[in-house]
């Protein structure tokens, strides 16, 4: 006899990610999740009371799956880790990833990532305002590039680039010939990451005090 696995918040979120990957974010409803989990829809309300709560939990779970460290030696490390993490999540959850376009991730996992990023920027010489702008800019840029790792939500009409008039648009024809059809987005990701780091470096102000953790260590009285 099969053992019935108890329903939990984690199981509901995992099912929501599976449904979204297979059928799109729009398919994530209480009724569809209940069907996926083999329970009555009312059973879900004890764990996540609304569809909005489920979507918020999905967004936070996706950020959690990026598996970013909770501290960074320097802010460029966060930029690179954010790029690698978002790219990995987009490839793993090509359907569910689109929930991040619909709502900001503000749960526990996302808050930990944001706190670590802000702290890295502050220690790197950015003001509080500059740090907030930097985290927003990097997050939006990575989200935009990561969307290209996801399959289209509708049939994609491939452009007929062979019809480009090389005499009228010589640079387009030149670029088409230079980029192989099998090219990946590796170069694009590297360009975006390097560009962000170079641009943010130009905005750095005077250094600020050490991290909160360092300050806390200094404040603790020495053991006798």
C-alpha cells in the first residue's frame, strides 16, 4: 500500500513550479494544484490561502534555487553570482521563471539575497541610495537577459534574415555572417556582467565602515 505523503507548504510550492514549467504560470490555480497533488482544493488553504500567496511563494522559491551565498567579499562577486544563479534558474524552470516578471520576490530567500547584496555594495563604497539603485539595476538586467533562456510562451516566428539587402543594410549582413547560427548567450551574459561592473565601479564613493558582522565582532567584549 502506497504511503500518503502529508501535504505541506513546500509540496504545494513544488507542485506549482512543476505546473508552471509544464503549462505556464497562468495554469497555476487552486483547482489545478489540488488535482496535481491529489487533494481537495480546500486543503491548500491551510498552507497558502490564495493564488497570490502561491505566486509569491513561487517567486521566493526561484530566488532560493539560485543558491546565492549569504555573504560576499566584494560586490562584483554578487553581480557575477546573481548572473550565474538567475541563468541557472531560468534554464531549470523555463515556465515558472516568468512569475518573476509578474511580481517582485520579497520572501525570506529574496530578502536574504537583497540584504547580502546591499551590505556588499555599502562595504564597497556605495551610499545607501547608490546601493539600492545598484541592486535594482543588476536584478532587472539579469532578469531581462535570463528571459532569453526561457522558451517562448507562444509559437515564435523565426525572421527570414536571408532576405536582408546587404547593400542597403551592410552592417546587419556583416553581423549575420559573423555570428554562427549555433551561438549561445554566453557572450551576451559576459558583456552584460562586465558592463554592469564597469559602470557601477564608476559610481563608487568613499569607502564606508566595515560590514555589520565585523562591527558586531568588534563590539563584543573580550572573553576573560
